[in-house]
């Protein structure tokens, strides 16, 4: 681990041609391979603190600042300076851009290329997509993804996904790269390397129409799948409802018909008399005058008396008084 890191940020020191005051590009940076440090180490924490403090310190002191953070062996040293004719807000923007974490660049890049992969595979008839993502107020990342059109959508997606997955391995912290696979291609840069208007026109083309029915066997139209699903749902709901209503209707008809019938009760009693079982039936209330009853019961003779009931004595009557079966 290195005990010393010199961090120099110089903005827009060109003499040959005029440049933007907030131009984020600088001339030279030297990061020897023998000065690497471990992610998450104490030195990285000190370095992050140093990089975050320099832009604010430079803006507060007319565009120049230097600082030291930490203690040996994890000290980090830094110096920042901007051109003298720019204002404090440009100090912050320019130096803040230069001190960005490279891991965030990779994350932004991978997200952009992942979105372009899905667009090229599933939303573009030409299996082609371009786009950009803002990394900082001064830097954008531009990307392109394309498959050969003999691939199925899922195969295109798989090919591009593998290519994007290779970015951290083959192109880590690179500002631009091209990855060519056998059936697909991706590219990214920090500048718009494609024809923006033509690319957007190509991406906006409508998908190819679905093939027509073969031999008249399929008469479906766009949206018919949803319509069939709706009809199926309606049938599933309506059939049980109709059956329930039919059952209720039949029950109601039965009850109405039953109420129209005269209420009759047959009461059968077996009585024993003169050694034989005789049957008495009553279907409806019968009205007789007293003289008829006297004649039928032999003037309420004891010989014709059968017993006592809940309403008084019960007599056997002559056969001529019995109702017809």
C-alpha cells in the first residue's frame, strides 16, 4: 500500500485554443500500478474524504486548495487548482467532476447498456437501440446495442447480456469500448458516436405485423386473446348464476301450485266392534241435522256407543251415513 498519493486536478490550462471554463477534461494523470490499495481499507476512506473536501476548499479560496487527510501509513495528499478567470460555482462543478468515483461510472454504464439490451431484443424491429445516460453535469455516456436479425428475441437478449456482463472485466474504467460477439455488438463512448436522428428514426419503426391466418384456420384479430379471456370469464360466472335462478324459479312454481290445492286431511281410525275391525274415514267436515243423527245412532243407543272422545261420546252410525270411498 502506498503511503503517499499525489492528486493533481488541473482544469482548462490550454493556450492554443479557447475552451469552456467548465471543461472537465485535464491533460495528464499518472496512476502507477504499484500504488493500488484495497477497497474498503482505511486509506480509501481517507482518500474519499480528501476528494470530497478539495472542490469546496478551492471554491472558497479563489480556485486553489491543498489538503492532507489521515495519518501514516494511510495519509492521502491532494492539491486542486482551476483557471483564474472562472467563478466559484464552476470550481465546484469542474473539480467535482474530476473527483468522481470510477465505480459509479461503471454502475451507470452497465445500467444504460442493460436498458439498451432489452430495447434491442424486444422493442425494435431492427434489433437495434441507442441511448445515453448522464454521469455528471458535464459528462454523458452514449451506448449502442444491436443483434443480427436472424436471432430470436430471447437469443438476442442473451447475446447482449453476456457482452454487457464482460464490461467490468474487459473495459473497467474505460471511457469507451466496443465488444463484438458472433451475433451481437455493443459500444459505449463519452461522446455521441452515432447519427442521433437516424438512430432514433430506426428505433421508432413499428414492429412487423403478425402473420395472417393459415387456410382460414385462425380468425383471431389483434386483441382477440384478451376478448377470448373476457368471454371465458363471463361464461364461468353466468352459467352458475343462470342455474341458480332456474332452481329458484322451479321452487317458487312448486310452492304456488301446492297452495292452490284444497287442504285435506285423512284421518283413519281403527275401532273394534262386534269382533270385527271397522274403518272410519273423514275427508271433510260433514253437517247433519239432529233427526238424522238420532236415526243413524238409534237415538244415541248405548249399543252404538264406541267410547268417549275429546269432544264427547263417539257413536257408530248406520252404513247409510258412511261417505262413499
